C-alpha cells in the first residue's frame, strides 16, 4: 500500500488582508453617507432661540431611532457663517424620509453639504395652511408654537406606526388644550383634532378665533357651539368644526374635524369613546390656568373647583382616564415644568396606567429653560398594542 497523501494546506489569510478588506468596506460605506446641514429657524422668542438647535437635534435623534432605522448619524450642533445649523449624515434617504424630515419643528431649510457647497434639498412638509394659523394668536401663557410642533412630532414617533404621521391620519387629543395651539398644529398637518379645557374663557376665545380665521381665509367650513346634555342636565359645551383644505376637497367629503369640549378633562370619558385617539398630546399646567380638581378633591368655599398647581397631582388623577381613550399602539406625550414635578413621578403615573414609557437616550435631550420659574421637559409613552 502506498503512503497516504498528507492533507492539503489551506493558505492562511493574513491579518493584513482582512484589515484592508474591512477598511475598504468601511470606505465604501462612508462614500455612501451624505452630509446634511439643517438651518435652524429664527425665533422671535430669544430664550427659545437659544435652545432651538439643541431641541431639533434631539428631535432628529428620535426621528432616526423610531422611523428611520437609525440611518441618521453624527448629529451635531454647529455654526456655518455664524448661523446655527444642525449637521448630520445619512445614507439612502428616500422621498418619504425627506417628507418626514421636512416636518422637523425648527427646520428652516435643509442642504446637502458637498465640501463648501450647500445644495438645497426640496422640502415637502405636511402644512396645508399659512403659518398665521399658529402664530396670529398672542396671549399670556401660550406655549411656543415651535415646541408644540415638536411635542406632537415626538409623540407621533412614540406610537407603534411612527410613519403614520406622513402616510396616515392619526387622530389627536389635547385634554388641556387652552386656546388651541396643539389643535391648530394638528389641523395644519391635515389631522382630526379634539380638545378639552375647564376654562370657559379659553373655550370661548378659541371658538371665536377659529371661526374668524376660517372665515377670513375663506376656508370652506361648518362650525357650531352647542350644549352637551347627559340625563337632561347640561354637562358641558361643545364646539364642532368641519373644514376642508380646499373647496374641492370639502365638496368631495375630504374634510377634517375639530371638536373642543368645555368641561373637566378628568371626565373625558363622558365625551369621547374609548380607544378613539391615536395620539394624546398636552402641555401640563405651569400655574392654574389649565388646572383641574383631582378625584376626591373638594370644592372651594365658593363652590368652584379647587385648581391644582401641581402637574403631578393633576396627572395622577387624569392619566388613567386619558389612557382609556388611547387606542392600543397609540402614544401620549406630556410636557411639564420640572421645577414642580419630577420626571420619575410622571413616568410612574404613566406606567401605573399600563403605558410603556419611552426611556432611550434620544428621548432625554429635551429639557430646556423657558424662564426663571420654568424648566420644561417632555415624556412620551405608548399603550401596548393589542
């Protein structure tokens, strides 16, 4: 018998070859990445302007994490020519991705960065109406319209279908809507909006504003205010508006609805059906103008509800009621003054109502100064899908 042949040796792959292959792959990936510069909108509010770049940076991180598969990277605040920008890199952004990014709250313009050249990117925001719908109202205590848009955006990102913001029509509720800043932003996006507020003056002011604005801008609509009765008793008032973005859409039945109820938000379930909203978005009270009497509370000596200055006390009573109105997979977003409420306490209130708090780093970058007495933050949570 002949001698067995020794096994053939497999040539060893040198570490140098492996390293060079990895470097080449990385270089190809880098070449695919496109650099972008986001020009931050100028703000008439000096304090908000100072926080705007940081806030839109955090907002962009949430968009990337929740809707864009983490494809937006290297997000940084920078200055170009002395003007604030947020820069980032991304690969393979689709037309739908650009449509989503077009709605970032403080986005003024978006550019592809090619060396020293800034090449404009065509934006396709959801906006259906002029910006005066959001800006024309001026009153003490109004939430900044840029922040209202941001809060609605990041709440939409917390839902189970974040791209529905641009591909669907999520229904929005603000259970402490004041004079309607959140409602107006939802309408700007073409969404159905509902609100509640315990303050009759705010209810009347919003009803007067929206009817006047629609008339002055020649927006086809129907609007009526009526009492809401339960068991032969008046339990609140309701403003109901049906409008169309154009006469053609209105005539074709392609309409939007605004519903506002003048009543205590703790009784929201008396006015709205369970699981009827995709998003609940609200700015919790900093003082008493949107206060509410928590369950078990007692009326004051004049028979009027005692209004709470504590958002924690109010939210502990209200969130369980609101959660029932949220569809499975929907999301709630709340902003509040951190000087009068701890994040941990509000997170516990949301969790105890069966909601899953979004706790990633992307959602931790929104705290900012409003004035000497207010440091504002936001928190979002999702109702688990069925």
